[in-house]
């Protein structure tokens, strides 16, 4: 009798694990398709490229700011002499 209860409990536990994995798979698959029927890899590449572009824009802005500061420093040094 106890063996049956243990077996039923184990089957319920396995069913819960499999069910949770299926639900998480469905959620992840739905999140990877934000419309247009694009594939998972295409969506990932597009999201990574967007981040790279933003990083390049930030670095370009930082470079311009440093150049402006250096030019301002050179101009103020030349005025004092």
C-alpha cells in the first residue's frame, strides 16, 4: 500500500516538473517571437546589434566631449601666455 503511495507521489512530482518545463518553454518561445514570425536566432542577433550600436554612439559622444575639453584647455593655455 505504501509503495503505491510513493509511486503516485513520484509520478505527480515528475508530472509537475515536466509541466513546469513545458510552460517555461512556451513562455521563452513566445518571448523570442515579438511579431513578424522571426526566428529565435534572428531576434537575438537583432537585439545584440542594437546594444552594440548604442555602445558605439556612447563612445562617439565621449570621444567628442574629450576633444572639446582638450580644445578648450589648449585655447585657455594659449590666452594666458
